[in-house]
C-alpha cells in the first residue's frame, strides 16, 4: 500500500463507508519497513476523532499476584515464577487516597485493576463503597476486576464507575496459545455484560506474544463488531519466569503498524497506548500519535515501570498536543 492508496482509504472511511475486511487486509499485508506510507492517513483519522487533544489515564494495582489463571505473558499468574509483588485487595483507604492524589493532576481517568479471575463479592462491595463515599469528583472512574456479571457491573455503575476494562488479549484464533484456564468466549461475555449494564467498555489486546499480522487484524475487526468505546494496545515486555520470557517478536516499526491498523479499522474510537510502549517503540515512541493513538496510560503499569506523568506532559507539550478534559 502506497501513501496515495492509504489516503484514498481514509477518504472512504471519512465519507462514512465501511471499506470491509479486504481493504483492511492491505494494511495487514504491508511490510513493516513500509509503515510510514500509512501514517499520514492514520494521523488524519486520529485528528478527525480527537483533534490535537490526548486522553490520559492511570491505574492503581489494587490487588496483586497469586492469580489462578495461566496467561502465558503475565507475571502475576500463579503458574509463573517471577518477582512480581503479591498483596491482597488494598481496601477503601488506599483507594480513596490514590483518587485524591490523581485528582490533583491533569489525568482525567483513573482505573482500579485487580489480579485474579474475578474480584470477590465482598471486595467488590468495598471498592464500590470507597468510590461512593468520595462524592463528586472530576475524575472518570474505570475498573478492571475480571470476569464480572451484569449485576456486578450494575453495582459498579451505581458507585460512579463509567467504564469497564476487559481485554480480549488476542484474536480468537490465537487465544488458546496464551491461556487455557478460561476461554475467549468468557472474556467476550464479560464485555457484553458491561455493555448490558450501561457501562462504557475499554477492551484491547497484547502484542508480541506470537500472533501474526492477520491475527492483529482479526482482533481489530472483532472489537469493531463489539463496538467498544476505547481500545488499549499493549506491547509485550518479556518477564523472566513467564512462558513468554524469551519472546522477541516486536520492532518499533511493527508496533507503529499495529497502531495504524487499529486506527484505520476503528476510526472513531479511543486508541490508548499502554504497557510496553517505551521499551518496544524506543526512539520512535513519539510517533505513536501519528500512527493513530489518541491516548496513553501514564505512570507505572501493573508489574513494570512506565514513564512518569512529567515525562509524558513534556512530550505532549513538545508535540503541541493538549490534554483532554
């Protein structure tokens, strides 16, 4: 695909046309070294969606380690042998103090994330009470608490959570290679339960785990069909002690290509670049926005360090982007 072809594709998308899987296939087939050909189009789509503003979110790892699931990439899995921190659900006081701290920054979405297949009912009630007691807050709240049902999601909404995060992780055709203790369909059902409860949904995946470019496109098309609101893209940081500790499947150019594929397929959705962006994109990291990203997760991730908020604010200032409010 040449630059002119990519711009033609963008014009069709902006005109309201759904180009279909065949048109998107040309993006998946693009050699990584030619990715710069499609960045101008991805940048146009991003700017139509969000202008020159960038969405900022951050997380609190509210329960860490001893997860019963066998996800091949995860340092918190009980099947891995890592040095990831292990601690129980942090409780109301820690949640509320973290919210107050983040409220003093330009970040506008705060997510609570817990390890395990799902948060227990008692822990869920405690989390909801913590948020409810805060009263009005300028932050938007997100939660990532595992495979909850519609009743659980409704409780979260009543407590002030506006968005539920639950990654599909990979395409359905590749999923069994990375997890066997729960199914792709279970993850799909959780997303549907959150939508049924009236929550916005944040769902994306992890790349560099052995998937093909065709499977990257497959995941993007699945999320398009699900009509999720935000799509977090994570890039594997191999962690010693996990099954994927020796995986080395990413280059900076492939990362940019993955971002661009998602922007073309999901032109009006929030595309968030999260874990592994610094380690995998390296010197090309600032190009994530020109590849189509409209948001970033700032601060540390679950078990790995990220960029500081000050570093990200300086980057956005130098690129002349504003912070979404």
